[in-house]
C-alpha cells in the first residue's frame, strides 16, 4: 500500500528526510527546554525517537498542584496560548455542561426508581382492589344520598375527608369518577339542584392528592421526621378545610346558574 506519506518521503530522498528529522528534533528540544524551565519538571531519560522527549514531574511538585496551575505555567513559558487557550476554555465549559446533565439524569433515574415507581405500583394495587371488589362503587352509591342538599354535601365532604379514609379513596380517582357520574345524573334528572354542582365538585376534590403526600415528601428530600409529621398534618388540614371548600363553592355558585 502506497500512502501520501510514503510518496512524500520518497520525494524528499535521504538528505531531505535527514533535514526534516533534524528540524523536528530541534523543535522538540526547544519545547523540552521550555518545559524543563518550569519548576519541578526535569528530563526523565533520553528518548530513542527523534520526535519525542520524556519529562517527569517531581512528587513534591505534584502535591497541591491543579490542572489550572499547570496551564498557567505553560502559558508563562509561551507554550500554551492563543487558539489552544480558547480550546481549553471551551473544553472546560463543555465538560461542566456534560457533567451537569449527567448528574441530573442520574438523579432523575434514581428518584424514579426509588420513589415514583413504588408509588405507582401501590396506586395500581389500591385501584385494582377498589375496582375488582366493588368497594369503590359501594362507597360512591352510599355517599350519593348526601348530595341532595348543601348540608348533605358538607357531611359528604367531611366523611371522605377523614384522614384514614381519604388516602384509600384517592388512587386512580375511582371513587371520584363514580361520584361525579352519579351526581351529574341526579342534576340532569332534576333531583339535585343545579346550584349544588360547584359545591359537589369541591366536595369530590377533597381526596385529590391525599395519597400523594408521602411521595411528595420523598421527592422533596424531606427528613423522615418531617414526613412523619407532614403526612398527618396535611390529611387533617384537608379534613378541616373540606366543609369550608364546600361553603366557598356554594357562595360562588350564587347567581352562577339561572
């Protein structure tokens, strides 16, 4: 195989090759002298090749020496500068960007595996139990009798907002969907006044997110003590604000439907 390099070398001839080798060796030696002028850099041994030199750094010099110090010393000797300096800065910026994306991706995957996936599996299990056993429909049909008046809707919101019950009614919106269908059918049939549609909507939404509170604490990297206090605190706050939400919905529904 004849390459461009071999053709170029054949055109130079023996004398031309010797001249190129001498010039290359002189350039390498000049570079080696500049490098050896840096404190702590010495010649290791004579290289058998004309185009390279072998240098070493003393152990004492390496202690506490960073890459920035090495670059500063090279620039002081005039070895590094201009385009090389620009490329070094660009490489440093790209390295930081790639490192940030890599760390973010690793943290996202870790959070997905340790926090979100177990939560989704638990929700699927609860929703499957509520649907297959008919427990969700039974609760929804039983609670639909409270939707005929404003006081009944307030009681309905208090019942589904019980801290022990609300996390079980939240997954998959199984109970909320049945309740919404039943209440909507009663409003369409004229059994429930149209003015109670907004309070009923606020009452149904009391259990929304009640099952997500432990996962939200873990996603926020809360301490275990914080999670133990935050979960019941939020559930009890939803229980207390449930009737207030219904009354606010009733207030805003005044004059809304004519």
